[in-house]
């Protein structure tokens, strides 16, 4: 039987060998992954453990690795090149809207209430469409241009309210841009969301911005900073939970789930499940019908994250047990439902159950093709199954890889 608790960590000796082979000093490698020379030294000596898959991938990419197992010695394959960024046809329009001249007329101001309704509708489309990036890619540039025009034209309380809506618009842009745009544009989007929240002078909007910035930090492997960011925001809202609005409690729950997944990616199982427990309690108090309008926090999303945590902790048995206790129809977001099946596929892949991994990956793809095609871990899994599946499964794996777009 495969080990149910496979831990993927950087092997210090392998890291040192690859670094020296590339002719990099510890300071140079640290600079390339936004870490210190001392951090690299501790990892190489085994004094510091690196479990974050995003950071392992970053190190591998800098060091010219083809697969993370070249740094981990783990019997788990995660290709680096095959799982790379894939652009979307709507990216040029988004880029043009974000880089629009400051003093040109690129959008007309709108009633703040009407703009809020349009942004919420766009979020609803994102969560209900099978091809979510295609569905909102054409409307995002206009929402961004109108959002900025509305903030500039408004005054007083309306200006602050418009800033909240603009921050939510950039949160949607961040979801769209993840894995599809160059890092520079991605971080402009993250920073714009944060600046709009600060202009709003609204504690809940600022806490929501922490969720957005935390996403950005986590995706590049800065799990410690991401966890600190969302934990501080959650601590700010926690004293107001009793008697607080649904918006406040939903934001708090979203931060808890963010912290849970971030802790899991850093291999901190106790912290991960502690944060998840707090999120589950919050969702229960909000009731089964509640779903945060853009993070989709609610009972269904709490269930999805339980599977994600199990997969990220490399405990496939836990992930699949959580899956067995989850009703996919309780998850209002198609994109989140697809993630549920993708995490199940990852868990089965760790267990070397290729037939089940292919089945769940196919379910994830059929639920939402773009939620797999534009996610590096989904593409990497498809590529690895295509490369390693044998016998009757080989044809199935090749067909699925072709559908996802990694057949070449």
C-alpha cells in the first residue's frame, strides 16, 4: 500500500547540488525567490523545512528542473514545464483597461448602486458558468473603466462606497488573471484592489483586500506572509462577529478558509484544521442558504476546502474521506465544484490509483473545462497521467490530456 501521508519537502542536499550546478550563490538564489541568503542556507542544511508546493515549483523553475521530484526525492511527480501559464483571449482587453491613460476618457461614471449590481452579476456569472473566464473576460474591462470613472466622479460617502465596489471588481480580475497573465500585470491587479479598499475606509473592505493580497502571496509560495496577512485581518473582525452583519461574518469565514489552505500548503496540519473548524462554525451560524457573493463562503465551500486541505497536506486518505462526506450539489459555484473533483484526482494520484485519478480529473474537466485548463496543477496532473498511464488507461489519459490542452 502507498504511504497515506506522503510529505513533499525540499531536500537540502539536492537543492545545494542544483544551485551549485547553475552557478548561483545562496544570496542570488534567495533573491530570485524573494528569500534571504540565510533562508537558503537553513533549507540546504535541513534546519528549515519547505513544504509549500508553490515555493518548491518556484525553486525548481529557477534551478532549471523539469519536475519537483528533482528537489524532493518524493515518489510524487509534479511537472514544472507542462503545468505552466496559459493565456486567455480576453487578456489583451483586460491589460488595456488596466493600463489606460489616467487623463483620457475611458469610461463614463455610473450610479453606484447600479455599478454594484453589475459587479455582483459578474461574480454570479463567474461562479455559475462552466467557461468562467470566457464568460466574464469580455465584461471585465468595461467594469474596471466604469469603476474608476465612478470613483473619480463621486464624493463623500458615495465615493467610499464606489471604492468598495472597485475593489470587488479587481478581486474578480484577480480570479480571472490567475495563471493567465504575466506576474507584473497580476500584481498591478492585486495592488489596485488593495488601494481601492484603503480609499473606501471600510474595515470589511480592507479585510477583503487582505484575502486578495493573501492569494497573490500564496500563489508565489510566500505562505508565511500570506498566513500572517489573512490571520491579522481575521483577528480584526473576530471581536465583531457577535451581532455582526452577514457581510462581516462571511468575510471572516473566507479569511479562515484562506488561512486553513495556506497553513496546509505550508505543512502545518494543526493550524490548517483549526482554521477550518472556525470557518465551519461561522458557516453554520450563517445558515445553509448563505454564500458570500464573491468568495462563495458557506457550508458547501467549507466542505470543498476540507478536501483541498487533505490534498495539500499530502494525506490522500483524509482528502477522500472528506470527499465522501461532501454533496457536490451543495456547492453553488461550478468553479469550486470542479476544484473539489480536481483535489480528489490529486489525492488518488498520490495513492497511485491512476484509474480513479483519471475519473476524477475527467469529472473536474466536465464540470468546468476552464477551471482545469487554466490551473497549473490540473494541467500538470493531466500531463503526468498521460506520460505514466499504461494499458487501457493510456488511451483515456491521452484523450483527456488532449481535451485539457497538454497533449503536445
